[in-house]
């Protein structure tokens, strides 16, 4: 498929509602969703796009489409250790593990030749590629666990080769045990790739050894369905929020509650937690801090992006928002945090330490924002070179994938500053000579 240039932030459109987003490499973004198990004709599954920048705009090119049969993809998480990439996705009551296999395929006139079915025995989980030219020869090379960066470097001069990411289903485990219609609502993998956390309708947060997917702990304090989960950067704590209105921080090793975060809203207003992410500190010994989205139950009151000091259990800073918040992301360099809204589909990007608003995109989507991901700077392979200080990709149930960026804050070149100083000195000397001073 030819690349699609973004207009007004639009990167691409897909033919199903989008609920989850993950960066697989520094240049590959995966989105997932679907129409559900009912026979609506709307597909369920994933699409993977390769992102680039042409000097003016970001470009998205579809490289893989993977359908999941009747199971809609509502949540997912990915881990890349530099050698291998795994993807885990919630499919009804189960969590499905995928191996992400890189392959190089031949490209002719900007079109990728017909792909390879990675699981011919299972049509529902097989890879479906658009057939572009029946006469092209299959030159696909299976690369196993080789690094993505090495793939790019080795093929940098091969203008007719392209990296493709294939999803190969592996282990599947049940993670939610609700009596009626069990459903996994959230999954996260720790930054060191050793622990996976899942939460669903039964209110139990389960910790699993990753990628073996053997259970470590059941965390059973919440009494309603889990809304969000996140690990801190050292992977020793995991934070959870649920529809019971509680925000808890747990000790990963012990499987015990470490702290509960609560606050007293002004004027007796009622608030519920929606999403959370740990702040990425600038120093290793920094305090443990957590971003939480708190939504007012009444439209008369503002919602808040809050920054918490976990150890003290106090709100350090907060930024008000006029409408309900639905999504959050933190850049991997810890400099920015982005939030998405429920009704207007707007997006705000804040400076992480001060919560000062750096960018507002009104009506980025026609419906509520379901997911946000910053373009990474630390994943495998070179980062995308652009004229942006940071960029965040957003998705919605409006089937659109958009990108929003903050341009670099340009400073005057050093040589121009020196020239200005020299001219100022010369001008002052000439003025003094003219005045006879």
C-alpha cells in the first residue's frame, strides 16, 4: 500500500473502530479494535503501520493486517528486549500472546508483494495481506530473533526491500473469571519485561511471570472492574484503579498493598479515577510520582490531570480540564504527558514536570479518544527524524489514526549571536567616536 501523508494530523484510516495502540519499534505503530462478536460485517484485529517523516509531514504506510476472528481487541501491551518483540492482547476473557516476527519483503514501485500466511491451519488467526501482483516472486526472508536495528542497517542500501512485522499467535491464558461474560479490560508489561499485570470485570489484578505467563499473585482489594494498570520505572510497584473509586499502589514482589491514594474534592464534588501512568523520573533516586486522570461526575465541575507523590500520598500539581478525560500517555524521555477527552475528541500535551499546557488540538477526533502513544526515542532502531520536539499518535472509535507534534523551540544560532555582539560593540565605538566621547 502506498504511503499516506497526514493532512491536519490524519495519518491513516482503518475499517474498524480503534480501542488500543502500541509502539512496536521506534517506527512501527500497532492499532487494534473491531466490531465485536456480532455479525456486523466489521472486522476484528490489528493493523501495523510504519511511520516516517518527509521533512514536512509524518507518513504512515500499512505493512501488516492481522484479523482475530470474532474476538475484538480492546487492550494490548508490547515488550521489546532488543532481540525479540512480544505482544499480548485481551480477547474476551483471555490474554493472547503473540510473537512479533520481522521479515524483509520485496517492494516494487512502492507496493509490497503478497504476504505470507504465518498460520495456514488457523484461518481466523492467519495473516491477511492485500494481493498486489500475482507475478511477483516470493523473496521473503525469515529473520527469527535478529534485531530490528540490524535488519535496517543491513538493508539500508536495498531500495527494493522492506521490513514487515508478522504476528504469530502463541500461548493463551484466561485472565478474568467473572461469572457472566468475563472480560479482560487492561494488560500491562513491566519495563524490564519480567512481569505482566491483567485486570478485568471481576476486580482482581493478576500478576504473571512474563513471557511464561505463569501466575505470581492475585491482588484482591478492588470490588469492581479494573480500569487501568501501570508499573513504575524500577518495576517494583504497580498502580491500579477501578470503578470502585480507589487508586492503589502495590508491592510487586510481595503482592501486598503499599499505598492508597485519595483526596477530598472541593465543595463536596464527586470524582472518579479514569486512567493513570507513572511519571518517568530524570534521576534514578527521584521520588515515585504518578499521573492520574480524575473525572467529575457532574459536568458543572472540571476534570483534572493530577501529579501525585506516591510516598506522601499527596497531589503535587494538577491541571483542570473543562470536560471528561479518557486517555493518557507519557513520553519515554519523561518530558511530556498527553491526555485525550471524551466528548470533543480533543487532545492536550503538557510539560511533564510543571503541567503547563504546551499544545491544544481541538476536535482532533469526531468521537472520544481511546488511546495515545508518544513516538519513542529509546526503542530498537533509529528514531524518526523530524522537525518536532515530540509527537503523539492518537486513535478513536472514529476509525482514524492521527498524529500531533510540537515543533522544536528554535534558538538563535551561536554564530549569529556572536555577530550581533560584535556589531553592537562596533556600533557603540563608532557612536562614541562621533560624539567625541
